[in-house]
C-alpha cells in the first residue's frame, strides 16, 4: 500500500448548467491529457453519487509533484455560468464529500485534507477553502 500524506480536493471546472459525467471526465483525461485512466481516485457528480476512478493503490494524475503520496477527489462543477471560479457544490455533493473524507481519514488518519490551490497557488481549484471547511474532519 502507498503511503498517503494528502487528500487533495479538486473541481472539474465545469460551469453551472453544464454536465461532466464521470465517464466524460475519464475520456477527457485519456484522449486530451494522454493519461491511461481518469486522474482522480474519486469523482462526485452533482447528484452526490461517488464514482470510483483509479484504485487507491495506484498513483493518481491530479496534482503535479504530489501524486505519489496523495488521493485525488474531484467534484463536478467549480465555475459559475460565465466560467468564473465559484463553489458550486450541491447539498448532495457536500454531504457525499464530507462522508467520503471522514472515511478516508479513518483509513489514513495522518493525511492532510487540502485543496489543489493550497499546493499550486496558480490554481483556483476547488473554489473554496478545504483547509478551513474540513479542519475538524
């Protein structure tokens, strides 16, 4: 098993009113980014459903210089209708994400929960403060 030190939250940069299914995200990563599979370990659609991506045992492709020791979790959304960064998580996504993070912290109690932007200030992703919102998880 890999040593996991980070749980990194992402958004799919999908505008409100548009959809990006887990399969569409997977195909984008394969065809446009040249990955072998979706880069995330978990993808949460607007209805709150968790879609498994790469297995946790496999290194992800979601945050440069941190993939080897992290788990990537992405929620569908993250942009307003005009394409500007915005926390667009639905109530279902918020509940699912919290439950998933609690389970991952049980499995990896020393892992820090951070947003992509906390590791790469050039990114706005996931468009909210993970360190603040999940400091007690």
